[in-house]
């Protein structure tokens, strides 16, 4: 029994000793590797080379080879590097990427001819192993030779007799070397063979267009697309790509022309591309193009699947144009109102025409001075059965606005409260709460209004939160020392007159404020409101003067950046002074970098300087 136990103990000790004898060399090798890495990182390449030589002899793996090669190169020991690479090639002939290192050695020795010969030779050794091909191409890229990586993929493609492989790799490489025409050809050759790849190709091109500012890229793409469309006029996917590219460049007119071409050549599409162009043009405020697209679709007749949508779209675009170019001539207004009446008579008052009814109501109330008729349209919306709750509540808000416009303050407040209660923790509820708070401000209940506005400053909607903050600050900044609101009451009364579109009365009320004291914290606000009145009255030169006064006299106040943006837009769109508009955008960008309008100003500035 004792002898048996002793044997077990001896066996355990022997096992431990054997394990230690195995681990010690491994630990020693690991320590040596760490030391070699330390020397290399600190630029002591001679010491690193000596250690990596020993490590590579014991374990000729890829990592030790690469580190030893790099050490020799850093030491400019090109003969040693050359011998190392040649031995590696003999040892692992299938690792074609090693030959790139050999070519690099020749280049560093100044023998470019021999390097090119080595590169050409290794490419001819390519087989059908995709991993081998990828490693060789990557080695060329790492060596700073994307042009040779291109040759790798082209040779592999030729050998496989499949001209549609390695499209993504080649396109990326062509982009890198600036050969945009070849890059495009890769994508479009693939598209010719596999039209189902269009979405993937568009995503790739969209990324490239976003990341590359070189105008040669867009020119190459446009030239190639036009050429392909001309050579293959019956190719639908080429036309669709041309439309897509035009939309990316915001050339909506050209996109519409191409969409019409698709519509004419491929009637089975039923106007699908025209509808797409119309919607994108509309969302980018290219209203004339959008309107023409919708009009073309309407002319297809009621049998068209897009008739209803295009009929509504055409009127919505006209409504947007009016809101952008207030006021409207009486003759144009009457014509548009007739179009709305005809459309609603034809399409009916239902859940699908709610937006049409909303716009018609706005036209009647705020442009045609037909408040009661406008209210009746909104009541019709509320009577539509099974209407979406949000559509219903939006109509209630619009009705509340209309009642406030008509001076029915308490009825408006009741509607706002109903929407607020039905949409707790929702953006629509926050909007209703804001409108009710503003109504309290109009009614001179400033402390209550401010308490509601301060809650809304945490709203998930940035627009509502910003508007709430501005109105809250207006109230707090203009509270008199005795806690009265004498001047603010005058201002709120004038503001309500402006909201109700009583422009002359509002002007007189604001003008009275500006003459009632030598100075007051409300004077910048008064200048802004007077400028808005003059804009609505199309007295643009006077508006320009008022806005410039605001910028000059109150550069540190909260409305300075608002005034600059409005001043720039006024000069760009109404006064035809692009240089002055550009200067205003530039001042906004430089002097008010934290402004919410900086992105818009930067975009408009670029457009004016191109």
C-alpha cells in the first residue's frame, strides 16, 4: 500500500517536472518576443532584428517573418531583406503576397524595372483561390500600389472568365486612384447584367458622392450616364439611374425630363418615376417642378393609379407656393379656391382628403377673409367617421387657431385643452399646451403662461422647446421692477393684432410702443414685428431698414441671428441683392456660431458663392 502511494507521488512529480520543462522554453520565447517588440517600438531595430532572427529560426511563422523583414528595411539592410524574402518564397510558394515584399526591396534599392518584373510575374501565378487573390491585392494596397492591386483583380477576372466578379473591389480601387470613369463603368456593367443590384449600387455611389468633393466625379458620372442613355434609349435602368443622379444633384428639372422619358417609353410604369420626382421636388421646395409632375399625372385621367394622389399633390404645392410668397393676387386666389372646391367635390371629404380640406380652410380664413366658411370645413373634418385620432386633433388645433384669429379666445382655449388632455406625453399634446400658453400671453395672464412655457422647455420637440423658451424669456425679461407688465401688455395686444392679420392696427400699436419711452428691452422685438408687417405688405425696402437697425443696435440680443437670417432671405429672394444676402449669411455664420440657423446659412452661402 505504501509502495503504491509512493509510486503515485513520484508520477505526479515527474509530470510537474515535465510540464515545467515544456513551459520554460515557451515562457522564454514569449519574453524574447516581448523584448523584440519593445526594441522595435523604440526604434532600436538592430536589437529587434537580432531577436527576431532567433525567433524566426525557431518558429518561421508569418508574424516573425514580417517583423524581421520590417527590421531589415528600417536598417536599410536590403541584401538581408532580399535573402529573407527569397527563402520565404521557396518555403511557402503559394503565399504570393510575399513577392510584393521582394518587389518593394528592389524599389528601395532603386531598381524599379526589376520590381515591376517581379510584380508582373507574381500576378501571372494567380490561380482560382479567392483568398490568395485577396491577400495579394491587399499586399499591393499596403505597399502603396493600388494600380497593381487593380491588375490582380482584372487578371483574376479574366482567368475565371467572369466579368462581373470583384466589382466592389475594383470600383473602390478606381475611386482611390481617381479613375472615376472606370469606377462608374464597373458599377454600370454590373447593373446591365444584374438590374436588381440598382439599390446597392445607388447606396455605394451616394456614399462616394458624399465623401468626395472632386467635381470630376460628378462630371464623369453625368457624362457616362448620358452616354449610356443615348446608346441604349430603351434601357429602363439607365434612365432610372439618370433620374436618381439628377435628384442627388438637386437638378429637379432634368430629373423630371428623364421621368417623362421613362413614362413615354415604359407606359406600364404608370407614372411611378414622375410621382417619385414630384414628391422629392416638393420636399425640397422645387415647387414649379413638383407641380408640373403632378399636372402630368393628373392628365393621365382617373384610370391612373396616381390620379388621386397627384390631384391632391398639385393643390398642396400651390398652397405651399402661396405661403412662401404671401400675399397672393386676388385673381390667382379666386382661381385656386375654385380648384379646391372642384377637387373636394370630385374626391369627396374623407380621411384621404383631410390635408386638402385643411389647406382649403387656411386659404379661406387667412387669405380670403372667409372665417366662417373656413370653420365649417374644419367641422366637416371632425365629422368624418373613423378618422385617425391625430388627424382629428390636428384639425381641432387648426380650429382653435381659427377661433383665436376671429377673437374667440375662450373657445380656442377649450379646444387646445382638449387636444392637450388627449395627447399627454406626445408632441401634439406639447404643441396644444404651447398654443394655450401663448393664448394666455395674448390675454395678459403672463405668470400662468410662463409657468406652462417653462414646462415645455423640456419638450422632446426642439422646435416647441425653442419657441417656449423664447416666449418665456420675453415675459421674464420684460417684467417691470414693480412686478407689473405695462409695456408687455401693450406688446401682447399688438402681437395679437398681428396674429389676426390686422396689419395696419398692429403697426400702429407697435409704433406706439417704440415712441412711449426712450429705451426699453422690448424695442428689438418691436423692430422685428414691424419688419414682418412690412414684409407681408410687400414693402421690402422698409423691412430691410428695420432689420438692419435690429442687427446694428441690438447685436447681443436673442433676435439678432433671427434678424440676420430674415435680412439675408429678404435680399436673396425679394430685393435681388445676392451680394448683400451672402454677406448677411457670412456674418451669421461667423458672429453667431451657436445659432440654430448656422447650417441653413452655410448652405445658402455656398449656393450664392458657387
